[in-house]
């Protein structure tokens, strides 16, 4: 999707060969990265490698399938935050099933939960049901970080804005752009809309809700552009891992390659 000129600030890293000049910024971005592996055929060895990379680069977490949570927790001990996904990727299972899955993930050692909303409920205009769905998972994960995936590629602008407010009202910690399974995943336009909605919510309630950009963030350039959108709209106070995350499976590898690691 083309970027809307005049609305979204453009940021380019023009000389990739000189990326070492950006080493401080790149490290800052990696510290906000949920290093992700959610392939259906991923192996335990691949999960351990993912964890090793995340520890090496001080990533915010690893985001992995629920079936690998217990093994990953045993492998890393307390050296790394474990995140997993609930209702993934379609979000249309029952609320009770999501709540059970979330509670089970927490018992297995997950500290962060990324849940998918029920888009069918959104399209039916059943906003109270959407809120109940999110609230049930929030209740099952009290004391842990909850990120809510709204799957922006399926939503109108009005639906994105309304969902940002509903997710915030339900006590979630982050609003997340995408599962990465829908096309086009995250976009600069969606990030802009969500940041504006989060800013409005903060101005009304005083409550800060985080944003997670996920779905197609593959390169350092992508990450820096999203970083800049968050900085320009929400300000420096959002530029920490408690309020800003990037979910990516390829970003760490891309940066490693560019730095000659």
C-alpha cells in the first residue's frame, strides 16, 4: 500500500553500508523487538536458536507458539521474557477457549500474551462481545502483559480507531497491528491511525497504552520508519519497551547481516 504523502513522516537510511553509524539506534530498536518464530513447522532446535539470538541482542522477548512455551522457559530460565499467541491466527474461537488457552500459557511460563480479536464480531458490530472477549483473556492473564492483535488489514479506519479505544478500556497493555498472516500486515498508514487513536485516548483518560507493530517488518529501514512514526505522534515517552514493540521474524537477521555478524 502506498504511503500517504504529507501525512506520514518519511525516514530513510540512505547509505546501508554505513549502518554502523546507527548502531546506538539499532540497538535501541532491538531492545524493543519481540523476536518471533510462529511457523507451524518450527522445531525445538529453531526455538532455542531464536532464544539465543534474543538474549545476545537483549530483545524484549521471543514470541513463539504455545506448544513451545514450557520448553523455552526451561531452556532460558529467567534470562529472557517468553511471549506466546492466543486465538492465533484467526481469532474466531470461543471466548472461553481463548481464556483457557491464555491461562494455560501462563501456567507453562509465558509472561506476555498476544491475543487475536474476533473480527467476525467487529464486522457484525457486536462491540460489547468484542470487549467481553478481550476482557476474558485479560482476566486470565492478570499480572502479565497482554497485547491485542486487531488485524488492521481487515478493518476500516473507523473500526481501527474504535478498537483502539475498546482494547484500551479493557485494560490491555498494547494494541498490535497484525498477526503477520493477513495481507498487507502492518502499514505506515495503520500505524499512524493507531498512534493518533492512542494519543487521543491518553489525552482523555490520562492512561498510556502501548503499540506493537508486527507483520512485514523485515529490515532496519522498516523498523526505523515505524520508530519515527511513534516518536513523531506519541513522543519520546513512548520510546521504551513498556509502550513500544516491534514484532519481527527477520529483523534480527537483517541487522546481523548488515553489521557483518
